[in-house]
C-alpha cells in the first residue's frame, strides 16, 4: 500500500542510513506505517526511565536534544535525518536519556514492529545498527562534530562525556590539495591560497611523499633560504607522517602533540603505501572540541552551506551558556557573541551572492537593524535587516531593485534555516519597503523625520540602530550624515522620538511591585523587553542622536559615551550603562533557561536576589525617563 | 422542527443517517482532545455548478500526530472534463489510479470525516464543492464545523500599522513561511499535508484556550476600550 504522503516519506528516508540500504518495496511498506508527529519547542519526546514507546524516531525538520537528567549538558543534538530512541527498543530497556525538542520539530515515528523484521532479515541494516550502538554514535557513516560546553567542569558528568568523545571519529577535510615534486613554489603557494588551505600534499604516483605547510613557506622561502623559483621538492617535509582514517578525536590530539606538527595525513591503511584520503589539521580537532570563539570563527568562515552553519550555531549557544555560568563580564560576552553572529550572517551573504547567477550590479551594504544592529542579540531573535545600494541610472533602477530583492529573499531564507526567525513585521531585506537605493533611503528617512507620527517614530527607532554587517561602509556613513543633518533641520523629530521612548508602560506599580501582563498568552509574566529594556534602549538612542554621534550602537557603550560628553550627568549615565548590561544578562539567562527569546519572565521562578537586582534597574529607568522628559520638552507635545 | 427532519430522513440512504447520527455527540472542549480532518479537493475548475471534483485528499490529526495509513485519497470518475485545469493537477481522465463514482466517493468521505472538525485552506470552497456533489446525489449539506487556515494565519500576524497585511494568503505563502516542503503541491493529499502542518504551527502560535476560542480566532480581533 502507498499514497502520496507515504511516497514523500519514503523519498525522505531513502537519503539517510540505514534506510538507504532497504529495498524499494520494504521502504514503501515501512513509510506507509509511519506517523508524522509535530512537536512544539521545549516539549519532551520521551523522558529518562520512561518505558519504551512502540516507535523510534527520525527527525524530519527541526532539532532534538538528548540530555541526561539533572544536567544541562547536551549529549547530542539530532538534526534532519538523524535517528534516535531506537536502542532501548531493540534492547527492551527503558530510555536512558531524555529527548527534548529544541525548536519546532516534525518527527517521523516508525513502528518498531514493522522495522524489526527488516533489521533481522537485512544483514546490512543489522550491521549498521550494531556498529552505531557499539561506537556510541548515532550514525557511524557521517559523523558531524558535536558541540561541547565551554569549560566542562571536572565532575563525573564531564568525564562521562569525554569518554563519549574518545570514541568519536574525527571529521577531516577530504578536499585534498596536492602537487608534485616538480611543482614550482609560486604555483603551489597560489594553489594553497586559492583553496584557502594551510598545507599542500606532495604526491608521486598517487602516493603521499611529502607535505608543505604555511610554516615551510615562511621559514624556508620568505627568509630567502630557498629561492621562490625552486620547486616543491626543495622545501617539503618528508617522509609524511600518516595515520589511518579511522582516527578518534583523542587519538588525533595525541598524534599532533607527539610529533609536534600541525597537519596529519590520513591514508587508506595508515601507511605511506596507500593513497591519501584526507588531511587533518589542528584546527579540525579544535572544532571537534568546539569551545573556543576563535575556532568557531574560523569554522564559520570555512562553512559553505547553511547546514554546517546550523551546527556551528548550536556550538555558539553552548559557548554562551558556558560564559554565563562562569560569570564572565557581560560587555565581553556580548561582543564575542555578536561578532560570531555577525560572521555567520556575513558568511551566509557571501554564500548567497555566490549562488546568484550574476554578481551584484551595484555596490551595496547589508544593514542589521534593531537588537542585532546594537550588538545586543545574544540569542537568536528575529532577523531585522535591510539592503542599501548605491544609486544607479534611471534605466537600470528596476533591474537593480529586483536583483537585490531576490538576493535579500535568498539570504533571509538561509538565515531562517540556520535559526534566525523571520521578523513578524516583515522588516527584512526581502521586503521592497526595506530594500532601497541610497537616494530612496534618504527620501524615506527624511519623510519619517519630517512627519513624525507614531508609525514613523517606531520605524525610525528600529532603523536608526543600523549597523553594517556586509559591504560598503561608505554608503551607510553617507546615510548617517544625512540623518544627522535632518535631525538638526527638524528639531521636533527628537521631541517625538523622546516621547516615543516614554510611551512604554512602567515596570513597577504604585507599591513598587512588578507589573505583570494582564491577559493573553503571557498572562502573569513580566515583559522584560517592553517594560525594562525598551525604555532604556530608546532613551539612549534619542540622546546619542541629539549629540550626532554615529557608529556607536550598543546601548551600554552609548551611555558610556554620553557620560564622557556630559560630565554633569555622569553618574546617571554610568548607572544606565550598568542597568542595560544587567537587563541584557537577565534576558539571555532566561532565554537559555527556556530556550526562547527570554522576553517574558515568570516572576515566581526568580530568587530574592534576582528580584532585587531587577528592581534596582527600575529606579535608573525612571531617572533617565525624567531627564528625557525635561530635556526634549515632551510635555509641550500634544498627546 | 424535529419532525420535518424525521419525515425527510426516511428518504436518505443508511450511510447518510449513520453520518448524521454522530452529530448528536458533542465535540471535546479541549483543542488537543479533538481529531481534525484536514482536507483538500482537486477540481476541474472554480465553477460550483459546472465543475467537478477530481480527487479528495484528507488526513486525520490526533494529538499533533498524523498516521499516514489512516489518510484518505479518493479519485473520482469524470464525465465533465476541462483540459486546462487537469494539466495543473496532473490527473487525467482515465488515469491508472483506481476510481470511484461520485456517490461512492462521498460515502467514503462521510464515513471518514464523521463529526470531526474539517480543516482546510480557504476551506469554504472545498466544502461548497462537496456540498454541490451531495446535492447532485439528493443529499443535504455537510454538517461538520470548519476551520480555515487562511483566516487563522492572518491572526498570527502582527497587529501593526507598519505591516501591510494582504487580503488573503495562498497555501504557497504559508508553506514558505513555515518552511514546509512544497513537493507534492497540487495533489489533494499533498496539499492536505501542507495544510495540516501549517495548521499545527498556527495553533502553536495562537495558543487557543479551547475549541470555541479557536473558532472565534477566525474572525478579525475586536478592539475594545
């Protein structure tokens, strides 16, 4: 039996082991028995020690985290095509891990009763299962690196994880760049730059005989020891140190340390008598350990598809969690994480431009707006972005805009795939309203500033935090200049912007207690974003704009600059800077705890100390609001 | 009122009486306690009198899960035939799939749908099409309650003057928004699956208190003071 849906399910399963080994009719029959399950974020598929279900699961879309009880440490994240929850069914035991859904997820539940006879009958399927259980990996054929926490503590839990890691085969690059003994140094150096690799393998009859790394080029060629006209043979290290390709992460680490080299050559059987299959660099091992920002940064820059970037994002979140646990200063954390986010977006843009049929017809910049523009986006929140491109002649206008719209659309889809949610108000470069030439943007912003109604104030408060993520910085600078000139021309705009900053509801009530939401999905929650973060962010924006300071977007940094500019208000501004950092940390911690944007806080889950900390920021918010009210004469405004 | 019904009902075949009988039972209050039948029809065109259904596809949604083998895919024998729309749907008049007469198809559908809530994208068209077929066979209209993902989706969007809402959103737009594969678009069952997944995503966004609340969410929000 089959129908349209079961055919689609079969098509999907067929791409992943062990289903790829099944015969067509077996797969069709199995697919017909599948149940499609939709799980919302943070829901649990099965809990530890729960009796096994009648199904095991394959992730169709989304991600599922496997954790051990009482530990935040994620042992594994299952992505598209990964199987989980099969082992207990085969062994008739209870679940040993908890499976929690990390984002909106669609699972295929496959009944074990249908699958078991197939597994018993088909040797290859059986072998796959035995191998995957024995090696403790989900899928021994295509190993992805696993994210590990920053600074794992030395308790029992940590060592248990390391044991798992010891068994993980390492991921190495199979893109071999090779040359022969006779290749000229200049030619081989070019080949290395072209492929952006740090080492090149010298082969003879397909077998590795030597290796040349960046270090060799520096020590032997750049020093003048060997002239650049010579060939590879003169500078290569030989013989090559080779290892078998089934290396685990720990073995690779040992090997690198033992021979004090930065690259290992992996061959079919581990000797130089068989062809090389891959190169393993120190960097690959570091990525596998994945707890260092500079390593993640390099991994981002080398990623060529969104699937890889997605796994890197998981590592970034783990890193963030580690930072917060270790109480590393917020200013530093937000800088590092924003840089990583920025790099991710930059890489996505680069990949997308490469996928377009033609290169961009004009210079452009990719602007990040809102929290990301301010460098305050620690967790994945919405994507707010815009495209600004240089002016083009009248006859090219339409063509240019449609190009950038198509590019914006492609980038925003990819970003969404990585984990940046779409903006609910569609403030994205894929929207014609947010994709303009310089001249058009000047007109749009002039219009906002000249006619400051509530919508215009809202739009400008989002847009004016723009920050260049990618492309020509000069274009954005010109636009900033235009905005400052306009701010001087229309002084009432600042008054309106200030009034907008005062419109957010107050965080505390008459008796200094928290004001919580009255109804809706978040009833009885405290809206941290609207009631505490927004007022302080909005205030910073008005003040900094009134001083015509560009390219400081971070709220805490804005207050630091303001403290410098107005020594008489230094105390208040410093307090604001602290408050904004504290609130951001609050939001991030809450977000990590509940795996969401951290906007709404359940007050009953805060301890006394946290509540006092939160309340202390409210006093600062009130003071800065009073300052704005007086300075920009908001009272005179008819409201 | 009831005696009119009784008098008439004698003329109806047993399968209709069985179907109608089930509506004496009330639907569960909780959203999750309900089974939803997500459906889509492929038709020869948009004209309710002239055009006919080519295929009915439906799946059952129970507790956020869809069992594939419990889905329904019925192809209907055609007399009336419009070559233009058949091209879109790829269903040819004498295709190799097993086909049923219109009455058989309706009978199967009623037995499948029972008293469950029917969900579809722009569902009123599908319902009108099925009702037209029922009328041709001398039967009354469907008695099921309905939910339209097109209307519900609008409620998930931000209430803001900054966002320009459209009058209506196509199934393609929903699929893009919720990142649902559009592989089997324009087959009845394939569209029903896309609709079902979009429906689940919408429910998660709207978080209705109960079934009644969910029905009300199809209307635009009311603003009070």
